[in-house]
C-alpha cells in the first residue's frame, strides 16, 4: 500500500518536475548565453583596444628610441658626420656596434640599417655596402624621394639568397631622417611574427582571435597563425569564427579586429532568444498549474494518512530492526562525507595558497603580461595587503660570499634562509606597512614593501633594510648586502623597482658588501668603461712577461682607474678575465721552463680567486699577491741563467738609446761584439719576445707617455722615439694600440676636460 502511494506520487510529480526543471534550465541557459554574448562583445571591444594599445605602445617606444638614438647617440652621429677617409672606418665600426646593441636590447626589432646619402653607403649590424648592391635599395629609394611623412609600413622584404620557390618575406618598417642636411636615413624592421607573439600573450587563442590589417585592408598578423609571417596569404577563416569588434589606431592607421570561435547552432539558438523564453514561460506555467491540481487531488489521502499515523503507537525496536533503512541516516552519512571532503579540500587549498602566493609574487617582479597585480587585488587583500596601495618598493637581500656560505653550511642552508625570512616577517609585524618576502634564487631574497597612505616611505624602507642588515651581522655568521629600488606609486610597475634593486646589488663589487645600496649611490658614481683599461692590461702583461718591475705600477694604475668608477660584478669579472687572457697569451711566448711556472700554478690560482672573491679590493689584493709570487719565481729562473747579465745589459742599452733610428741587431753586434743571431736567440729565450717587438714596445710606451704629457706634434714625438717618417710612426702606433696617435691623445685627455 505504501509503495503504491509512493509510486503514485512519484509518477504524478516527477514528469512535471522534470519538464519544469528542463524548461528552467533552458531559460537559464538562454539568459546566461545572452548575457555572455553581450559580455563577449564588450570583452572583445576591450581586447581590440588593449591589443591596439599594446602594439601602439611598442611601436611608439621604438619610434621614440630611434629619435633618441639619432639625437643623442654619438656613435650614430659619427657615422652620418663628415669624416676624413682614414677615420671613416672607425666611425662605421662604432655605428655597427651601436646597431647591434639596439637590436640586442629590443626584442621586437629584427634588424636596423643606416643609409648615408653623402657616399650612398648602407650599414647594417653585419656588413657595409653601397646602395646599388644593397638588397633593399628600392625601399630606400622610395623613402628618400617621397614627400609623405614616414610611418610604419608593411612591405615585402627581398631575399636574394632564397630560391624562387620560396615566398617573399613580409616585414614592417619605419624610416627616420637622421641628417636633415642631406636626408640620410635610419631604418628599423620588425617581423610580424614577433607582433603575433606579443598579441598571443593577451589572447586565449582557443576561443578568441585578433587580427591586424593595414590601411589597404591587407592582413598584417593574426593570432591564429596566419598573416605576413608565413606565406603572405591570409589564413583560412573558420566558418565558426565571427568578428565582434574592431579598433582603429591613430598612430599607425591599422585596424584591429577581434572575435570568438563560436558554434553555428548556438548562434541560431541565441537569435531566437525571446521565442524560446516565451515558450519556456508557458511550459513552466502549465507545469505549475498541473502541480496545483495534483496536490489538491492528493491532499485528502495525505490528510487521512497523517491522522491515522498519529493514532499509531511508536514503532518497537523489533519492528525497527526488520524495517527499511531510514532515509535520514542516509542523509546524515552523506553530510558527514561532505564535511570530511570539505576539510580535505580546505587543507589542499592552504597548500595551494603557498604556491599561488609565490607565483603572484614572481609575476609582479617579472612584470609578465596578463599577470599584473591590478587583476589580483582581491587576492592581495586576502594575503593581508591593506588597500588601496599608494606606494611600493622592492629591496633585494643578497648573501655575501655565497661560495663560502655553501661550503660552511652544507646541510643548514635552507634552515638559515628560513630564519632570515622569519626575521623579516617578525620585524614587519609592528610596522604600519606590509612586507612580503620570497627567495628568488639560491642567494637572493626579494622584499616587497607595500605602503597605504604612509608618509616618508623611502626613509621607512631604508630604515627597515638597515635594521635587517644589522640583525644579520650581529646574530649570524654571514652578512647580507641589500639593494633598494626606487619607490613606485602603483602596483603595475613593481618590476621596475625590482630591476633597479637587482642592478644596485650588482654594484657591490665596487661599493662594498654588508651595506645598503640605494639608487642614489649608483647614480653618484660614474659607470666604468672597460675599454679604457685595455691599454693598462696590455702594459701589465708585456712588463710581466719581460720581467720588469713596472708591471706593478701599471697594475696600480688600472686599480686606481677601476676604483674611481662603478662596475658591476659581471663587468669586473670580465675585465679580470681579459687580464688573465692577455697574461696567458704573453706567457706562452716564454721558454718552456718559464711558461711552466705560469701554467702549473699561477693561471689556476687567478681563476680560483676570481670565483671566490666578490669585491674589487678583494680581487685586486688576491691577484697582486699571486702575480707577485709568480714574478719572483720567474726572476729567480732568469737570474740563474749564464746569459742573464748580457740580456740586462742589452735591455739597459735599448732603454737608453731607443730614440736612435739606427737601433737594430747589427747595431748591437757592433756595440757589444756579439753575433746578431746569438743576441736575438738569447733575448727571445729570456723575455719570450723578438728583439724588434721589444724595441717597438719601448718606443710605443715612450710615445704614449709623451702624447699625454707634452704638446708636441705627431711628427716631433715620432722622431723623438726613433721614427724619422711620421707615416711609419702612425702605422706602427695604430698597430700597437689600435688607434692613431691623434685619436689616442684625444681619447685619453677627453675625461680631464669634461
């Protein structure tokens, strides 16, 4: 009887219930679909404008960079300036170097070339040629002769080295006048493929597409992979794709279109929205009417049943054991299961929050597109950040002498790093601002300081970092150097402060460790120029090889020059590697027994010292001690030879008579009464250099000194060091130093006149 009533109710209500539910689901789906459609239109409109703004900003940045380099880059200006024929090659090399630097520092730029109208010369990063033989001469010709203002242009780029079966390559170019007097030009080329990669960082290509067309309607690039980056043909349009919005760039005149990959059936269903909604409402009303009717019909039996149940005695225990399973027990067990699952998910959520927090932090530091903090303000607030954020700064704490730190704490490194992170958190608990820390690599911990309306924020950041540095110095066996980036007013540009903090810590090799390095410390000291030390390195190497004590003087001069300037550790290590390389090359010219002293101990010691030391003073002191020890060993070996006295007499004679133009091996033969071949062999065995090369080195050292200390002409200085012909002197000087005497004097005296 109970089952019959149950089935009757079930069959009375379930069909109507299913019909009403399906109708409501259909109406809900249609409503959400319509809302999604409108939201998609708005989202695509915003996407078109955002992609347009992104491309415009990138192209405008390159445009500004070109204008800046044309106006302020001395090496580019030197290329367009009128130069003597003998100095033109140097200007071209410098301009090519500037082009390589611009290309390397700007990932969007594919190539740059310069056109000098005066001599019809085209310069790229890898070659220099005349306009007639340049592959892109047609574009240059149109650019120079046109009266229309230059703009970003999609064009075919000639590829003469490719076969005829391959399609032409498309490229986007911008030309700028570099010299108004003769309309010399600078041209920058960008591959559309790189714009596509930039666009794809903002677009989820599985559901959305964005394409860019020029003023003529030609496809430039599309996130679907087609466009000018491939074959020059437009990509095949999917019948499911639909353009929803477009935007027009005032900067380039290009059109940015975006849309979704949607289903045709869904589009048809959406077009009949109001008809389906009306039909659904009718079905729901009919179902409600049926439910009311059935409920009224079943009301009397239920009332009668309730009355009868109230007169029945409670169910006995025996009846309960033989009865059906209570539905409430099933509900209770289901609720308990849900609670257990909820607890498990909560624990998993806590673990995921740690990884999410680190991911968000690293995304902010890197400034990655699509992961800007503005999109995660709610998540930042959940992590304890007080909103709104008015100012932020990034500091970078780097463990000093990390090689020794790893060696000393092989098993406790992670514990000490955890202690350092906890100390920062405890110090920040009483502060009115928020401090967020993450280890970004083995030896560096990034500290993000977030302010919300506090005054004197920069002073607060410096004070906090100084307190951390002092705590580490007083309580731990190692020290840290902390670099601080500039304060940023919003969260979108935190990566700028992060990069400045990295740059600041990189200069601790010059400024010292266990200290705070602020942007003002970096700006207050001039940046080092490595090429100015190359002459000192050459003098050190040659004097060391020749066994002359003046290598110490040259080494001290190099140290003084480096100490007065600012060098990052990478630059300083590169410079010292150049010194090691020059010494290695010079010592290879010595006899086997002398070269063996260098190769077996000195060379490896210098490399080991460079890996273990971090600051300039440490590297300088360690290198000096190693070289001094090697110099003494070489001197002992040289003095042990029977020819030592003879060699030094010849060397002294050369130092006193280098100005004699007749100084030669034959002259020494007459002076000392020895065989010329014997003198040459003994001299080479002692110093690892030919007699002529040694005389040339002595003369060039004297010439360089007189160029800086006197105001004599090039011819007078050449004659004073043994060269009667000034052209011979200039040729030998340029071969020895890499520059002409006039350029050397100008380069060395220029910093003193600034």
